[in-house]
């Protein structure tokens, strides 16, 4: 657990799990549909602009913190680990779908 200290010198316990907001994703959805559901519900992205070519920053309006939160949401939703290198290279929704699908099929260590 990390502690975040603000200007007021108050320490607040912080974990990445605390970023995750609970919401229900239907189990019968495929990977791409679940990921769209997360973007729409968690980040208020308009449904019609989520395409494989959509860039997270330019087209979907996500900043670097949003992208970090998205990676955490994806790890939690799919019970996977996304490496820092993979996370840093994700520019489009399609690249993220490919990354998540590869992570799902990667042998667990």
C-alpha cells in the first residue's frame, strides 16, 4: 500500500484497487464487447466512437491517468496482468483488445 500526501500534509492510504468502481458486465459478452462496456460505463465514452482505430487520447478523450485506470479495470475485469511495457504501447482500442486477448491466452506463471 502506498500513501499519498497532499498539500495539507494529510496522508491517505492508496491502492490501485481503490480506483476501480464496481459495475456489472454481462458474462456472455466477448472481450471486445466487455472492453467497450468498460469504456462507456466507467469513462463515459460515447458508444458510437469506440472503434478499433479509435485512439485513446485523440478520439476517446482519455488522458494518461484515465489510460492507467483503464489498464487496471481491464486487469481486474479479465483477471490478467498487463506489463508496463504493453500498457505504455497501447494507443488505440484495437491494440488494447489484441493485448487483452493475448494476455488471456498467455500461460499463467
